[in-house]
C-alpha cells in the first residue's frame, strides 16, 4: 500500500462542488485530512491518500481534469 500527501488547490468556480465527496465515492482508498484553508473565494486542503499506486495516480489525474491543482507534498 502506498501513501501520498498532496495539496489540492481549488479555483473559485469549484468552491460549491463536492469534489472530496465525489473523490471518495469514485475511488476506494483512505483519505486523511491534514490541514486546510478555505474561504469564500479560494481554498486549499492537504490530504494524505493511502491505497494502491495505480488508483492514486488515476484519482490525481481525475482531480486535475476537474480543475483542481494538485501539488505533491514531501514528508
């Protein structure tokens, strides 16, 4: 099992979208919220994803397709 920490940066047009909910329904892995900063016009959330490497890569691609900026974090 792989564990990857990422920062998800949400543009203003996605603030009303349940992206994290869709992510968890779409992929079967564990997500741990590490920290977040969300306001009405911008936001980011740091999460740690644990699961199989191919599924993590696929989900990060899916997030990018939705318009979320994905930044890989180092430990």
